[in-house]
C-alpha cells in the first residue's frame, strides 16, 4: 500500500544495512514512524508492545527474529532458547507459533554453518507468501461484495462494517479483512466502510488511516454503534479478521468481535471472517474452551492515547485514580455465527467439513503430527 505516494510493506528488509525495518504502529494514525530492529530484545519488544500487530505480521516478524538468532548463534541450544523466548511474546495469535515451527522444521536439519543464510531466505519467503495469500483473499472477498453490489439500486455503495485493524498494517501487505475492500474499490465498485473504534487500543483509527490513504470512503464509529446500524439496514455485510481459527471454524479476534457477530445474526447481516490458512489451528476445535485469551496491561483500558491541539501525542487517563481496569484482548465467535471464512483458496463454510474441503492437505498434515496420529 502507499503512504504519501510511496509504496510500503509493514516490514521490509533493508539490504544496505542488512537489518529488518518496521512501521512502529504505536504512533499511528497521528505520526508515521519507521525503525530498524537489530537485537533479539528489540524483536520481542516490537511484538509485545504492538509496534507490529496482527497475526500474519507477527508471524513474519518472528521469522526474521529467528534469522537474527541464527546469525548470532546457530546452535541447537540457542535455537530452542530463541524459539521459547519469541513464542512467549503473544499467546493468542497462532501465526507466531506457526512461523517459529516452520523455522524449526526447516533449519534444525541443516548444518549449523548453513542456518543463518537459510533462516533469512525463509523469512523472506514467509513475508512474500503472506502478500500473495492476502491478495487471493481479496479476490475471493471481491466476489462476495460484487454479488451484493449487483442487488443495489442507483449505484448505492455496499456498506461494510469492520472491527479492529485487519488491514495491510496487520499483515505484510493488502491485509485480510481490508483486502476485499481494496480490491472492490480498485475495481470501481462503490463501497463505504463503517470502522469500529475498537477500544481499548483504538485500532479502528489505524484502519481509518489506511482506508483514507487509499481513497476508500469510510466513517469512524464507536464500538456500540454497530448493532444500531444493523437494525436500521445500514450494514450490508461484516468482514473482520482473526488471530486464530479452530479446526471447526470458531474464530478468535479482537475483543468485541463476538458482540458484532451476535448483532449481525439477529439482523440477518452476513458475517464473514477473512483469514490466511496459517491462522487455522488444526489442533483444537472448541475455541471458547481451548484458545488462551491474552490479558493485557490494564493501563490500556484506563488510559487513551491521542493528539493534543498543539500536535503532541500524549496518553491521558479516563478513569478515577482508584478504579482497576480489566483487559481481555480477544474473544471467540462460535462457528454458527459465521456466514463464511474467506481464505486464499476460496470461501469456506465455518465448519470442520468446510475447512477440510478447502485444505485437505493441511488438515491431513496436522492429523499426522498429533501424538498417535
């Protein structure tokens, strides 16, 4: 995607300095900052502090982190320590573990003196694959938007509601939930996006920043407005992302997604989830019971970052001094509330059968990796 006319990925390899560079998303939408990531500690901080965010982007970042670890010390012992260190940074997004395990499978069979170069090559591959996957998600989602647009009168826009940021900044490029929106806009289909603010971190502001720079019409709304808009026929479809999808199609996404799914179900609004296949966790079925929900710093709920009249970016407290804050970062939407899963191979029913029909190879591989499988 483009920022001020220049194409950016959310992370990129600087071949001149031989380091990874990222967009530091903590400062968006008010300030666009980039930074190099040069140490294992900086990689971990980038993930924990959400300088990079979104399951696909976290996975790609972890691959580059392991490349650095292998450059420092390619031994088996250091690999295992680095794997555990980075795996602990975010417990919910399955792409993190997926990328780390992919590194393990590819690197540990190699001689130690080949691991550093192979790890960097693999990180490049993972980043490029993510871009291609998300572009395909966009094409399959475009077909759904086109179908709704065909039923509109007088060229009225397709109204899409989204929650959190599942845009190009949550991936390496294109985004997941936003990819169909960008493809539809670029194809000349009129769309308008309702963007949830997504408290507590207000990732909707980042989605608005993205959409605005691509020229996509949108409106920023408070989280609690979605149900009202659906009741009054102002939402044609919902598209969100997911940090982990179970083998039967339960989806774990930013807190508040479940409430949007309930409102969509009550008002007969199609509720779609866009996801790359690495986000599918084939090892679990029941998302409510089995997905660990990250409990983040309470300060994220008691304080809000914003831009002051003088242009400075500050954090302000919104609660009484003695009020504690609770901060579960994700919730799980059961599969029966999901209309369909938009993947790089097509739109699947949110069910075991639906996912296995599109990804028989991945489902079989996961089964053989289970103990006794």
